[in-house]
């Protein structure tokens, strides 16, 4: 993948490190989530824990954001997936 493609995938490169034109779809696999709360602590505007201590995104679609990506990368069980909203291309976890 070229640096340009990587910038579009991650949303890096615009003001504040994110490209305001890039939108992500964020999902949490509740069958995998262990309720550690790391996602909500890392990206409090992006994730919440419900009464059962299961995580869910505050919004299913959001602007590309370093905090949301950091939360997905830091999930101890990789329950969080992030894809490009317009194409469905994987942002995290990356396709191998």
C-alpha cells in the first residue's frame, strides 16, 4: 500500500492529524468484548459501556479519529472493527 493510500485509510494527513473527509464505520463484537473499558477510557467520545459492561460505539459512523483508532488497536481481545464507511475497506484490524 502506498503512503497516500495509507493516509486515506487511517485518516492521517489533514488538520489535527485526521482528514475531515474520511468517515469510518465502527463496530464492537459483543460476543468477544470482555468489558475491560479500555476503549471508553481511550476514546470517551467514541465508546460507552452499557449496564452489562459491554462496549458499544457512541455512533456507528464517525469521522476518522486518532482516539477511536487507538481504542481499536488497544482492545485486549480485538473486539473492535473499523472500516471505511464508503467502501467497507478494513482500517483495523488490517487485512493481511
